[in-house]
């Protein structure tokens, strides 16, 4: 049986990472994983909006799955300007008044991991195009932030997600999530043995659960409970992927869903 980390330790590691991240700032919920990094550069091309305006072009990278972060919502804070990243992760804001802006990124992956991401201030100069690149944390960064105590070689697997009330959409506080799975062990003396495990994690105030120290490969079931309410037992699989992402709702309309492919 593994002991899951206290909330404070994960948050402290996150704060240290955020302080060191170049050109990127983080807003950490309790036990939130590290935010990603961003870089910006101003090109010599003239923007079409005139001398008092500039353009901002960006790319979002999903470092968890090694691909572009598609269908994310990017917001210019303080303005009613929103953009959605394409399949290539690209987004664009045309004809922004010259000034300094902060971008906010929202996506189901970030929600499941418990991460809120804001860029550091980006300067849009008159008649210029600014290019930015924003990325999510990598799997290794997530593991270090949430499960630094677990053995990265023997038990690298992590299950993480959000649990919400099915009726209100609010975090399902006072609930817990259990993962039941069977492990195969082979030894010269005892042969092949099937060992059953049940791992349980409390849901935090922001609705998140984290289960550390899982094997890289497992087949099992995930279930959330709160009092007399319970979700169905949902089949889950880890296959050398090390990161299981699963969000659920609990209540009169209980259901489970994959927030993002794990």
C-alpha cells in the first residue's frame, strides 16, 4: 500500500517550478501540477492593423501527449477577445491595440490536471507581429510535482482527474475515488500469483483526486463514492502510458467520461 502525498508538498513543488519557468506564470490550485513554459519574439513584419495596432500569433503544445493542443480556448485577459486553437495548436489575435497583454488558456486536459495557466505579460508593439509558444507540463514534470515520493522505475503510474456534482457542476467535496486492480507477480518459488489491490484517494476542495505509485501496466476499475451515492465501476487500462486521466460526475445523474485521451 502506498501513501499518497499531502496537499502541501505538491503545492510547494509546484510553486518552485513556477518561479523558475521562463516567460510563464502559474496559478496553482491545491496539488496542481506544474504549468508549462512560453516564449515570445517580435518579428519584423508589419501588421495590417495600422501603426497603433499589432497582431499576436501563438502555438499551443500538449507536452503530455507529444502533440499540438487543439480546441483550447485562449483569452486576452481584460478584453472580450477569445480564440480557439486549431488542430495544429495555432491561434491568432489580429489588430490588437498596442500594449501589454496576458493570455489565459483553458482546456479539458488542464482542468483534469488541476492547472490554471496565464502567460506572463506579452508586449504588442505598433505595426508588429508577436509570436508566442505556450506548452503544458510534461509527464515527468507532472510526476515530479504530484508523486515525487513514488518509485519512477517500479511504480511510475498516476491516476488523476476531477470529480464534480452531477446536479450542480461544483466540486464533489467529501467524496473519494477508488481504483481496484489485479497485479501479476512471477517468482521461481511461488510461480505466478494474482494480487488484488485497492487504492483510494480523497477528493480535494477543488474536486481533484490523485493516486500515485501505480504499475506502468494495469487493468482495473475506477469508482467514486460519497455517502450513499456511487458511480458505476468503470474499466480503466494503463499500458506503459503511466498517466491515467479520468474525470467523473457523482450524484443523481452520475456518469464518467474521459476528459482527454490518457
